[in-house]
C-alpha cells in the first residue's frame, strides 16, 4: 500500500485558522495586535519571496506587519542601529532578519543583537540554550513545524527511534534536541547523521521516524527506509522549471521509491514548507502574549 501523505498545507491552514481566532480574541479583550517586523538586506530573489510571504501571512491573520528593505551595501553598524530601534518599539513583538546577509555583515552579531523575547526565529543563543535545557520559549520555525507534523500525523514519539539526516543549526540540530526532551512531545531516541556518518542506510533503516534535511535530491531512497516508517522530507531543491515556467521543486527523499515503503510521508512542496510560516506566526502571537505577561 502506498504511504499516507501528511498534508502540510492542510495542517498549516488549520493552525492559521486557530491563530486567527486567538488574534481576534487578543484584540477584542486586551487591545493587543501582534506585530512582526521583517528586515531584508539586498535583493536575493528567494529571500524577497520568503519575506513577502511572511508579511502577507501576517496581514491575512489580522496581525501588524512591518518591513525594512535595505540596500545590499548596508553596513553592520546601520543594521545594528535599526535592530536597537525595533527592540525598543512596543508594537513590534517579533523581529525577523532574513538570512543570508551580505558578506560584510556578521550574521551572528546581528542575531545576537535581537532582544531574545522578540526572537521569533529562535536563533538567538539564549533561545537555543533554553531549547537545549528543556525550557523552550521560541522553537525555531522549521523544526517546530516538523514536530507538529509528526504529532498531527498520529505517529507516536515516545520511545520512537528518530533518525535525523543533517546537523545544521537551523534544522538538524534543533529538531534532534526538541524530540529528545523529556516531555510528551519528545521522549524519542534520536540519532543525528551527517556527511561523515559511516553507512547512512544502516541508520536510516532503523528509524521509526526519519527526518531528512540534507539539501540534496535523492539523499534518501526507498531501500534506506524501514517499512511503515514516518518520513519527514525537509529538503527544498530546485530542479529546473515546470511547464508553466515555475521552479520545479523536489525534496531530499526520492518520493516515488519512498512511498512504496514508508507508512506516512510529507510531500515537497506541500509538506514542511507551509508549516514554517505557520510556526513563525505562532511564535509572534506567543511573543505578544509574553510581552503583556499573559499565560502562553
Ligand atoms: P545545510 O546547512 O546545508 O545542512 C545540510 C546537512 O546535511 C549538513 O549537516 C550535511 O552534513 C548533511 N548532509 C548533506 N548531504 C548528506 C548526505 N548525503 N548524507 C548525510 N548527511 C548529509 O542545510 P539546511 O539549512 O539544514 O537545509 C536542509 C534542507 O532543508 C535544504 O534543502 C533546505 O533548502 C531545506 N530547508 C527547508 C525549509 C522549509 O521551510 N521547508 C527550511 C529550512 C531548510 P555536514 O554537516 O557533514 O556537511
């Protein structure tokens, strides 16, 4: 039987629906309108489209969205000054600096300048540390989306063998750290694989839940998957164009062969991608509530 598809688009829509209600409640009862400010430096087309999608999503939910689009030759000093202003602006609850930044700007310095309580991307070392010690405040958005997909697909996490392919700071390491925590949405046994892993297939074939964030098409194929496993494909790889001229996207998992073996699988597009923005919105609403001292 082919694998059941985990529909990230549908799940993200459900989450956005709930957030819309929560935002309306915050507005009516407390007069709070959650606000996200995005900062884009330069004109990288992928970054422009990500930022546009994030701002549009805020507006659709009735949130405030602010945006600063700076030239590619912006200095680190200028950007640091702007972040200082955004940190001090009460109606901005979340700040998102779109990465990558141009080479003259040290990304780490910029991310560390964001007030951790406005760090809705979850990249500030304080929030990374909180996640590590089990005191999560703002989980990074893509890993948070992955966890949500696993939970909502009905895949049990407790005691599950989870294998993560990829050890980046934005996906591989944080999702591994989240799923190993001693809490109901964790409690898994987690293995992290990377390019120095000996015999990748020996690890992936043990996985009840296989999360692939390698950044290469076909990094995982059907014969590397345990029958019945839940497979979360994080990869987004552009491989030419479709008939309508749009970029053709594939994941890191060979979907056709994986579908014949896996129990459940996320598609690309329409799996993890839509969840990332939904989680960003959720973090921003959380930031607005925390700023007012409301329970979250
Ligand atoms: P990254 O920083 O390039 O990291 C890739 C990781 O995968 C590295 O740790 C690398 O190992 C490992 N790796 C690469 N090829 C491998 C192989 N054949 N076997 C085992 N490990 C391998 O990538 P990333 O930022 O984590 O992103 C991963 C993918 O997810 C990309 O396709 C990206 O576009 C996508 N992504 C999607 C979303 C979304 O919202 N849908 C968000 C973020 C990322 P080494 O450390 O040894 O080099």
